[in-house]
C-alpha cells in the first residue's frame, strides 16, 4: 500500500509555535540586563541547559563566498569569552574558504524550550594553531577521527570510500590520541552586535540589541527593537 501524499501547506498550518506543553516563556526585563552581552549570553545558555533544551550548543553559522553569496549550516559552539564566540572546522572546507575570502560571519542560537534566540555578528579571526590542536584533542575520540578523515566539502566518490577513510581515521585516533590535524582551525567571532530575543505569548517579543561602542573604551550600547 502506498502512503497518502502530504500537503506541506496543511502540515505547516497545523503546527504550533511555543506549545505551552513543552515551552515556557519567561519574562525578560531589558532594564535589568547586564552591561555586556557575554554575561547575558552565559546566563541564558545556562538557563537553556537547565530547562532541558537539547543540544543548546548547536548554532547556525552564516558566511558568504567571494562573490557575496550567503551560506548557512549548523555547527557546535566551542566557547565564548572576551576574545569572541568560537567554532572550528577545516581551513579547506567551504566555510573555511568563505572565511578566508570574507572574514566576517553571523551566528544564531535558537532555544525553543524558552522561546529565545541569540544573534551574534562580526569579524572572524583565526586562533593560534596550537590552540586549535589543544581544542581538538580535548574533545572526543570521534571528533578526532572525524577531523582525521578530512576532505570536508570535497566531492565524495562513494559511501564505500568514506567508510574506508573513516575506519582508518578511527584506528589512528585510537592509536594516536594526540595526532595532529594541520587543517583543523579554531575561529573566533568577535561581535560588533549581539541581539537577545525573548518570545512573548501575545507576540510582544522583547528584542535587546548590544552594539559595540566606537570609542576607545570599547564598551557596549544597548537599544530595544520592534519585534
């Protein structure tokens, strides 16, 4: 028996955003927000973890190629501190090539369990190679095996080719847990702007934007945005 075709538009209309059964929309008073976005991000991230948000450290990364055409994919946050929000990839991957040509990017975190988004945008710098290797070797054996497999974004001839390369990489990762991966690169996005979005059941969403001040002190200025 065949399955009935799905009407995408009907399916979309049947879905709810922020179903009360799984989502709690906490109040957010921007007047009580800290003076810098990193402090607020750290607080919101911890609250997303405590609320049971799955994979809260996954983040959409947007880059542009040399012609300015945008691209986006989901990566994993490796850290956030005064030097910026960190993620990693191979320098020869598509996003690595994009960042070499246009070293700016944007990130967006979405935590639906709390109806929250965080958007981060600014220039991207490459961390020292020794920091990238230390970051990689602090991760799981699977992360090292994936990095050793390499050739990210290149055309793949067949699944069997990937299986052979992956098996060899897993074997080496087990044998050499400190094996170097020269192409593995740690990037840091130092934001010019960070926006915090808190959803509201009556659609009176709160949007608080931090913009880096242009003065020598390098502080932050905040403003509210219409939803």
